[in-house]
C-alpha cells in the first residue's frame, strides 16, 4: 500500500484522508476564531489580496475548493453578480456546514457541495476561476488535484492557490518557535485541541515550497504561473493560467 505524510508522520494514503477529516471535524466550530488569533488577523489581508487579484467580472463562474467557512466564496459572490455563479465546496462536511450557515446568516444563498478535489464532479471547461485557500497542503495527491482544477477551468481560466509557504531565512527561527510552541498552546486554550494545530505546523513544513509548487502547476496544465509572496513568504499566492 502506498504511503504519504500526515504532518511529520508517515501513514498509508487511505489513512490520511480520515485523519485530515478528524482534524477539521475537531476544529470546525472554532476555525474562524483560531484563524484570527494564529495569524493575528493577517489571514483577512491575504484573502483580500487574493480577491483583488481574482479581478472577477459580472457573470463569471467560480469554483471555491476547500472553501471551509466561506471567506472567499462570500467575497466572490457580489463580484460575479446574479448572472454569475460561485460554487462553495469542501471535502469536510463539518467545515462546509459552518460555511453554509455563515453564508445563510448573511443572506447569501450559494450552491454548496461536499466534493473531493482529486475527483471533481464537474464537466470540463466549466469555470472561469478556481480558488483554493489553505487547503492544497492537506490533499494526498496534490498533482491529481491540480490536474482536476485545470480540467474544470475554461481555456485561459485561472487557478488561485493561497497557501502557507517557505518563509524568508531571517524569519525562520522566530517562525518555527511560533509554529511549534505558540500555535499548539493557542489550539489547546481556545479549541481544546493542541494536536490539530501541531499538525497544522507540521503540514506547512511538508508542503512544497514556492518554486516546487509552481513547477507542479505547470506540469498540471498551467502555461504561466506567477508567485506572489506575502508577509515574507509565510504565505504565497500562486496564480496559474490554463493553456
């Protein structure tokens, strides 16, 4: 049986999905609060930048993968208007439910779907834009997921991948201290779950760096890929254009 990583652990590929599901089942109800705390509110700026780069127009069709509690979907919706479409998806039901309820509370009714990014249930060339924010690193077969994202995009369509990445060298020691000491402590105090936030720190270290992910996106069918480093590389926005 093939193996992969779950944080720093090596596990069977079939086991990873259930473990990741367990992490997000555990943190779903506190996910938004923890995002604000652990990023000191910066996740809002990172997502706002992503929305600006998306530069959506009235009538366009958007697929938000691993959309979780719906930050990007809710920002995209008014930009595509009533004639457009934003589909909010996640593989985790608990996270999707949090996002759907939050959208409904704000009067936004968007189609929501539980789906696996490695096997997207959409036709070829359906969307103008696909987005995935802080979700790619949790996927077992990232190359398959990227190929699926390319498949459902129209020619010339764009993929936006917002994800933790490789920080600049001067920040590394402080970032490691924060990641492996402060984050699990916050997770325990706020969400009652230090282990899930320890996995978060480990999964970031195991995720491909900026150059590797850029190469993976090109191999998946994106002819041009730009990389935008944010906050010293703590996060990077990769923007790929489908051939």
